[in-house]
C-alpha cells in the first residue's frame, strides 16, 4: 500500500483533469499528443516543427532549453534565448509549450514562457525542486526516475501535490536495465498500475524508452492500448542533424504518420484524438529580428 495521501486513487471513477491551455487537457477521454525536438536549436527549426505539427492532430510542443547531459562538454541548451523562441512559436501557432526545469533558480523564467514545466528523470527525487514546483502556479510533467520504483514515483508526485500544486501529470519513460539494445525498458505494467493507484493523468515517452526511431511507433501504440492518457514524442526536421538524441527522433512526416496510426487504437479502447488544428496552415514567422 502506497502512503500517498493526495496522489492516491480515492474512487474508481475519480480522475484528475490537468489543463495546460483552454483547449488542451490531460486525463479526459481525449488523448494528448505532445511533439517536438529534444532541444531547441533555432527559431527557424522550431517554426518548421510547429508549422507541421499544427496541421496534424498534435496538441502541444516540446523543446528543451536547459539540457541535463551526461557529458559536461555536450550541448547544454540555449537557455533564456530558447525560452523566448518557444514563447514566440507558441503564440503564433497556438500550441502550448512543455519544457524542462532543472533547478529552483530556473522556475520563474521557465514559468513565464511555458505552459507546463517538466521534471526530468534525473530530478525526480530532487525534493527541494519538487517542493518549489508545488508553488510554481503551472502544471507539472513529472518523469519517472532512471531506476525508480512505482512507489518512489508516486511519492515524488506527492511532494508537488503536498506543497500546493494539484496539476501533476506522470510520465513513464522507461527504466534502466542491463540490455543496451533499447535505451531503457518501457514499463507499460507501471502505466496500468498507476492508472489504478492514482487519480493523476499518466502519459508515456516512447522516444526515451526505446532510443531508436524505428521502435517508437509500436510502443507508442501499445502505450495507448494499455491506458495511457497521452504521449510525448521527439521529432525533428532533420533527425540525423539533431544536436541531442538524434537516433531516437522521428522525422516530421513520420510523426504525422504515427499520430494517424494511433487513432484506431484510441477508438478501440474508448478514447479519441482531437482533430483540433488539423488542416490549419498559419503563416510562417518573420525570422528577422
């Protein structure tokens, strides 16, 4: 029995709805699909991504600006400049933005530019950060730690909830194992369990789970079939040229194809994927300063 006073499921039909915009909410009958590159590289890159996704059944935009990298010599993100790019693209294409916050000192500036603040797997048990995010005033996307148990994951969410923020979405992104063929092991059993244990929305990140673009689509469909409330997927205009996680990024065309392939799966399990935005073609952003 997990001792989570606020995150625990109190009734079989109790499901928290977490809104990140007037039209996008996690936890209802409609699934939420978030797409975009691992890292914001330029305004032009994000414009190309947003323009393509805004014409498909994709409901939000992801892009990292503060990057926790294994090597201190790897690209660490664009910081505030990247946040300004995200905010500009969000406004133009009407796509709510999800981006990672890595420290307490970053919360204020990230919250000023994004609709949802992500806690990455490395920070799942950064308890001071979780407490501060309880007072951030923005929805939180909490990713499961690299080797966290289900109980540890739920109790990390409890830190945010207990400090005043009820808007938490859980994200299963795979846990570390001895086999390096896939980047991690996607725990779909945890998705099903979390839907019973908690009232919080649960989504899946298939990109970080498998680490190879050709494996993303099958596990994404499996995630929807087992009850996930949505997906967050990496895609890039030129995946091979991505400065971060190039091997797992889908092309934009493959991203659109994947989303379309999810629709019959969603229907089969009594869910749906909104067509909102499909067919719209906003004019490009003028790139000159």
